[in-house]
C-alpha cells in the first residue's frame, strides 16, 4: 500500500501545494512604462483598453494592479454575455405605471457597488458582437448597469485582441472605442524570463501630491488649449477605415481625457514614457505624437511662480505658446482665487498688450474678468481690455 491509498489522504494535496508555491512569486519595483501608463490612467479614473495578443499577461496585470490597490477585481467576459446583461433585465413591480419597470443589474455590479470601490475588467471585448458593444456604451461612459450606478471609485478596464487574432473578432464601434484610453500590451522577454525565475515587476499607483495640484491643473489646461489653437484640425478627426476607427483617435472627448492624464502626470511626477504612452492612447498615434512634440518645445513656466512675481517673467515669443501660457495663468488664478493673485493676472495680461498681441490675451482677459469679486477695484492692467470686456458683458459699463 502506498501513501496515496491511505484512507483520508488527498492524493492531490502535494500537487496543490506545489502549484501554490509556483503561484506566489515575489515582486520588485522596476521601470515598466506600460504598467505605469495603466496605473496613470486608472489613477485619472479613465476607462482603459489593453490591446494585445492572447496569452501575454493582460489579465495577470489587472490582478496585480487590483492586489496592489487592495480592491476587488470583477472579471466579465464580454463576448459570452447578452446586451441585457449590461442594460439590465426588466423586473415588473407592483405598479409599473407609477414606479416604472426597473432594470435589474448583474451580480458583479451589485458586488462592486456594495464594496464601494474596485476594478471591473471587461475581457475579450473585440469578440463581443456589435449589440453587446452598444450595451456597454452606457456602462463605460455613464457607469450605469441596469438601474444601478457604479460608485465613482470603481475603475473600468477592458482588454481586446486584434481582430485578426480574436475568436470571431469584430472591430470596435467608433462610439465605444472613443471612450477608452488605448494601451498596447506587449511582452518583454527579459521580464518574462525573470518572472519565470520567481520575480515580476510591481505595479504602484502614482500618488497625487496635493501641493502640485493647482499648478498641474493650470499647466495642463494651458498645454491642451494652446495645442488645439495651433492645430485646430486635430480637434476632431474620425479615421476613414474601420480598423482605425476602432482604436484611439482625436475628438473633444479624448482631448478631455488627455487633459486629465496630463494633469495627473504633472501632479504625480509620473515617468515621461508612461505619460507619453497614455497621451497617445487617448488621442491616437498621429495626434498624440504631435502633442508630445509640442510639449517638448513648449517649456511653460510655472504659472503660480509667475503670479507670485508677475513683473519678473518674459512672455513667450510664439502665439500658440503665449495662449497656452495665458490660459495656464488664468486657470491658476481660478484654482486659488485671491484679490492679490487676480490683480497679478492682469499684470501678466498687460505684458501681452505691451508685446503687441492684445488679441492673444483677449480670451484670457474675459475669463479673468469673470472671476472678479464685486468688492474688488478694477486694476490699471485692465485698461487695455475695457472696451472689449464691456462689449462682451464681462465688465459692466463704467468699470
């Protein structure tokens, strides 16, 4: 008689223990731009879509991220669900004419709502038929699942295989694709080899520094506003082919996403490569690369430092940089509004007039004037804009 024949002895116990040992690797802090880009987008609370071939670790990356955040992970295989699984199943109550017919949410949405936080991971998205993709639109954009609204701290992540390698793959519909930050998920042979030896890179969520928030918001607004002024044709550009429309492409929605990513990147001090990957994932390769080039050449001064000493700065020479800078200054004033900072803003705008570009400052002047407290006197720096502001209604007649 061998040990496996002893009554009460589990013949698979030793094998299960071996598997447990293999599934408990160490982690270490290591530079991994794609993991950092994912963490950055999750921190910004933007829906993320990971594109990659089957078997390269998309699901494993999400499990590791959820573990590092200490939040529950709900995995939903989108391709095996019906539209009603996301739109909700109608449940008739006592008096439908009075209360309506509520749409019952699925169990995973209820668990996340009960927990109040977590990650929902929609896997195999490109294998979901168009009707299911349409039902997911409201989940991704409005966080509505049936009659239930997911809590704000719940993050949305999805994964897809390229249609060429997906089982019964479909191109994503443009409305659904335009709601995601698209990240390419690849494998690094050296990372995989080290992981097989027992050590994988750790995912750490970027931490927002509260002291950086005002400047981060102001700088990000200035950058995106200045870029779209310089490249207005990129404000909305729907690609012509189905495959490109199912990926990242520029629209007002995705520029709002880029704004948030850039602000979080500034406020966390995130790695430049991670920020670059996230920005390209929001606006697409062409628009994203142009934005990165613009960022490299922009070099905006910190608007809060300028407001602290408005007489000691020089206005940028190029028009798009001037607009980006003045937009950032007004946003900084709005973020921390005091009379001294408001008056310093007019000193900054007056330099634009002295430089012979009052038209560049006109929009910023109207926004700055709208922030005025009625008890504050009109500063001298506003003189050059009085006629314009009175015509726009931002300043009452007679000052």
